[in-house]
């Protein structure tokens, strides 16, 4: 198991300032790194589909069916379009799908994100870039929005709870409030 180095932890603890500087530099240069483009590809595809299903069925059942049957398929489809040595995925500390379980580096970064969110110092623009051997990883935090609470909140309907238990017997992704840190989209790009 990889362990986060002390230097990496110190870097992550001051990520807000670094992320703001990175975002300002990117805006000035009008250049967005490929890893961030891949995050936007996956995030945009999933968000668009999810919004359509929630609009068609406000109960959340259709959205839950979409997530359980198509989200992995869409992630694979996006990854199939990426160049060799690049990938993008979702993960969380409290994940619903076991296939989205974090690796040790993901976990360390998300713990820093969660702490920042708990202190109201996290925005979706706080992207972290780290070097991981021959790869560069980019992490974009996902914060819970009101619409997410239908399936991930503290007052999920009994019907949805039953469906969640059926589709995800080991679910860990309930009990969130608006603005809580939910997870990340992470891309990994070979140098």
C-alpha cells in the first residue's frame, strides 16, 4: 500500500491557495491540462444524463436505475476515447458502488478535501494536481447539491432506500447534507 509522503500532505493542506493560483494561471494561458479536460468529459456526460432522468421522474427511481445500470458504461465509454496511459473515474470515501472504491492516494486526498469542506473552504474549483510516479493525477471535488439529496441525503424516501439496498447491499453513500463533500472525479495521465 502506498503511503502519502509528508511533503504531499503538507502540499495538500495548503491546496486552496495552490488551486487558486493554478486556476488563475490556466485562465491567463487559456490552456487546460488534458487531465482536467477528461474530468470535464466524464462529469459533463454523467451530469447531463442524470439531470434528464431526474426531470423525467422526480421520485429519483429512474435516476437510481441510470446510476446503477449506465454510469459505469458511460465511464468506460469516455475512457475508451482517451489516449493510451490516460484514465478518468469517480471515487468517494463513502461510495455506493464497490467498483468506485478509492485507492490509498485517493483516500488521502479526499480526507484533505473533506476537512476543507467541513471548514467551508472547499469549492469545486479547488482542483489538486499531484505527481504519482510516471503519472499526473488531477482531483476535482464534488460537493453535494440539493438535487443529490434525493438519493444521498438524510431524508431519502423508503421506496428509494429499498431500491438502493437492493442494487447496492453495501451502500455507504447516504446521510449527506447540501454542500457536503461527496467525492471526486480523478484523472490519471501518463507523463
